[in-house]
C-alpha cells in the first residue's frame, strides 16, 4: 500500500510550505474562482426556477442535478485516476463555462424555460460527478504529503469565502440583469479558472495512469473498492465519513430551517445559526492553514466527530437563538476539523493510483446520497418534530466518532511530517 514507487520527487514544490508555493496558490486561485462561480450558479438557477414555475417545480429543477451526481460519482473517481485529475478538472470547468453561457444567451433570447433549467441542472450534476473526485485528488499531485493538511485548511477557507461572496454576487447579477446576467457572471468565473488550472504543474504519474488504461473502467472501479476495503486505515475512515455525513447534512440543510420556523426565529435566525457554523468551520480551516499539521490526526478526527455530535443534538434543545448560534459555532469548529483531517488522511494514506477513487467514495455520501435524504428529513420532522430528528442525527455522528475511536489503525493514524533537511 505504499506510495513511494510513484510519489518520490515528482511532486512540484514538495519542499515548499503550501502557502508559499506558487503552484499551490495558482491552484487555490482557480479553485476560488470555480467555487464562487458554483455559488453564483446555484442562486441564479434557483431564482430562474422560482420565476418560471411553481415552488414544487422549482424544487424538482434544483434536485435534478443530485441524481446523476449520486449515480456517477464513483465512476468519476475512475475517470480521475485514468486520465489524471488536472485534465478532468479543466475539462469540467470548460463544460460548465460553455453550459452556463449558452443558457444565459437562451434566457436573453426566449426567457426562462423550466425544461431548459432542468437540462442545465442535469448537465451540472453529471459534470460534478467528474469534477468533485478530481478536484479532491488534485492537491496530492501538486504538493508534498506533509503539506496536505495545510492545503485542506486553505481549501476550507476558500469554501467559506465562496459562500460569503457568491450569494451576494449572484444577487447583484439578478438585480442588474436578471438570471441571465447571474449565469453570465458564473460563466466568467469558470472561464477565469481555466488559464490558472492550465498553469498548474503536477507530478508525473503516467505509470499509474497507463496501467489503468489497460483495464476496463468497470474493473478499475472494482479494484478501487477492493483496495479501500482491504486498507487498514482507509476502510474505517470511509465508514466514519459516511456515517458523519448522513447524520450532519440533513439537519444543517433542512432541519435547521424547520427548527427556526418552529421556534419563531425567522429567516434571520437561520442566517445567524448558519453564520455561527460558518465561523466555526472557518476557524478550523484557519487553524490547519497556520499549523499545517495536527498530531494524532486519527484520534483527533474521531474525537471531534463524537464531540460534534453532542453539539448537533444540543442545537434543537437550547432555549434561545444566541445559544443556538454559539452551539453552531462550536459544531462548525469540531466538524470542520473532522472533515479536513479526514480528507488529508485519505490523500496521504491512498496510493497515488487510487486517489481519485478514494476521493469519490469519500464524497459519495455527502455530495451524492445525503441530498437525496432531504425529503426523508422533512417527512420525519413533520411526524416527530425537530428535536427527535436532531437527536437521531446526533446519534449517527456519535456512532461515527465511536467507530473511529474503536478502530485501532485509524485511532493511531498520523499525518506525515516534513522531511528532514540534509
């Protein structure tokens, strides 16, 4: 399971700290443009869908992208390993750029059409199934293994920034020129990422990719799943990630809105609690960016997951909005550390030839399966109320953390240290 046969000295900037490595910063700039473009796109799509049909129809349009993403995510990991993540990311952003520009033009010419928005959502979901495993696998190709935790921290900061900047930017586009203008802004951001991605240098992993090319895609997928199942650290890590995502994503995206409605907090209350979570997640990302590495990463990952579960359950029981926001801040800090350390461990433990498939398995639940549980979460809240549903979600996260703590290999897992200077 060693990666030494492929990594050696082939990764650009391996000796440089990630925050001082021009190659990493070019990738981070491209990722920033793409992530902000994603947020602008989703706002533009939701606005156009609401203006074009009923709330139920708009919900269908927004959900269309989740199905191909869930069905094709594992295949996206195979594509990333076979062709290299840099090529897949460049191709994905190029397709997204063309798609949103085309829809912006059609909206200007013919006005909003639900079928057109549904097609765009389907295209985006399909492309996301390729893009997400590839973008997750790319950091391991552009920096040293000991810098991956710092890179995950930097990526986390970008995600927070994209959420803060993307929605207002999309809203400005809608205000100035309607959905077509907002789609145009998203297209420009995707276009801006392309020259930056082209300039990123990656390690030469041709041996791994050519070996993959001699097998069928289906066999490559099976090889990747068997590789994960037999790996002493990746196998329990994927279980922890899946359970934690199933327990966390539903309450954050659906349950929180229903909780605010039940408590009379209103939309501003939802925003305040989400801001608390975002601040906490941003704090964990900043911590990893500054520190670069946390000792006993496997133990910290499992422990923060278990502790975060307590906070998730507590959100539904605290008596006031300020306390809910403060609890959400703590949850964001703990869960943010869990997610960033999980991503860093997955990339440092995986053989370079399997990173795309490992990333796709890790992303499948949170980005593919969990969104499909939103109706179930809403149905459960309607029957039992918010507190029991949040408690059940907290139990799933607690089970994830407990499982990680009970797995000796994962509990003892460490992130690599910087190589000693001669």
